[in-house]
DNA sequence: TCATAAATAATCGTGCACGATTGAATGGAG
DNA sequence: CTCCATTCAATCGTGCACGATTATTTATGA
């Protein structure tokens, strides 16, 4: 017989895994009118916070390597959300910059997401508690995988 | 300027997203000697809880469709963890059953995972709290994406 | 200066996730 | 018995994630 603490229902990893998949589904639904994937939205969030970043710094904030970012940024450029620039000062780097469309879409996208949030959502204190405990979990996992 | 609550650092989805990626890295590391991916381990967990399930029921427990499970189960079969059987009673179905190797590996795999858990892990009460709040989140997201 | 190391984005390969479709097998109504 | 709807797994296509490698450019030290 499997130990009680190893059952799927008691596994925090499985809970986090499913919460993540549902979050992605939720956002994909809200983002469908904009033809954006969840990950693409996360990248745009980072750029709305700070435009004109190079791939390396963007990757540091999102924990993405170039293997993930390079094709992702190419797709975002093709769809007109940003441009990829090669700075003359250091031709190894790649700098990304939001287009006018990219900048202007922030408001409408936030509106679309808010409109998808149901009435029965977590209240503010629960949300903050969830954020706090997940961030503590992340800190622990970071040392564990170090 | 981006609203404070929309910054990455304040987004629960981003926290869950990163916790999930770190969990996966943690388990991949622990599972490397067994040549198992995280998702394959999750499927084995479900089978250790209950062997001899058909694809449909397994998918219901893990929220996977045949598009995810079919190739995954084929790989698990190729690696000798389970066998895929076509029941004569209903030839539409596919039943999976652990091999001797699949059954016998439960203990060693659990040991390997335990050995990878560091000293600075979440304590029991924090773990339970995290599980509780994530499960509440899942319930809300399910109604939201419903 | 010049060789070598370091930094950096790009590429490659694998395995998920999942929306959508397909095709085979079964069950049920007439 | 015979359609016809239903139930399944399988297939297809796209986009991540990420380990590993490669190729280019810059920095550094003798």
C-alpha cells in the first residue's frame, strides 16, 4: 500500500501543478481575443513594467533561457507586439522594445482579464496569503534545486 | 505606469507558475537515476494508488486527455514500467497495468525523493497550509474556467 | 598585439499540454 | 437487424520549457 503522504491528493507538487494548469487555461481564455498565449502575456507583463530590456535581463526576471525566449520573442515580433534590435555597442546582445501596439494594448488586455474574473474568486486576504506561502515555497525549492 | 497589482511580483499566477517549474526541476533531479520525467512520475503515483486503470479513468484523476496520455503511456510501456492492454470486453478502451518493475520501483523511488529533500524545507504546518490554500485556489479556478 | 577565456543569443532535440479532429467500436431506438 | 448517436483512444498541430551544444562577439591577460 502506498504511504498516505505520497497519495496524489496530499502532494503539494500536484496541487501546484494543477493550479498552474488552471491558471494558464484561465488566462488563455481571457487572452484569446488578442491571440496571445499565457507565456507571451507574462513576457508582455515584464515589458510593461520595464520596456527596452535585453534578452538576458528579461530572462533573469522570468527565469527563462534563450532557448525559451528566442522563439517566443520572434513570435511576439511577428505578431507586432515588439521589435527585436541588435545594439551596435554589443552585437552579441538582443534588445526588445514594445511597439505602439504593444504599449497601447496594456489597458484593453487588463480590462479583458478583469472581465473574466468571476464573482466567486478568492478574497484579497486569501490571495495575499496564497502569494506569501507560494513565495516561501519558491524560496525553499530554489535552495533545494540550487 | 502599470498598476501595482498587475506587477509580476504581485501576480499569484506567476508565483504558482514558478513554484511549479521549480517543483518539476526538483523531481526531475531526484528521478534522473530512474530515467523518469515528472509527468511520468505523476502517472506512476496514480497507478501505485490504484493499478489496472483504463486510460479514461486515469485521465479523469489527472485531468489529462488521450492526447497527453497516449504518447506518455507508450513511453512508459517502452521503458518497461507498465503494459497497455486492450480488453476484449470493450475494444475501444485501453487498460494499463504496472509491470513487476513498475511495482517494485515504488519503494526505491520514494527513497530517492526523500533523499533529495533538503533540511530547510517547509515544516509540516506550512506544507499543509500551502496545500489547503492551493486546493481552494483550484476550486475557484475550476468554476472560473468551467 | 594576439591568443584565449568569457559572455551571449541562437539552435537542436525531447517531452509535455492541450485544442481540434479522426476513426473505430459499442449501445440503443425503432 | 439496422441505423445512428455515443464513447473511446489515437492522431495532428502548436507552443512552450529546458538540457545541451554551437557560433559569434567581446573582454582580458601575457
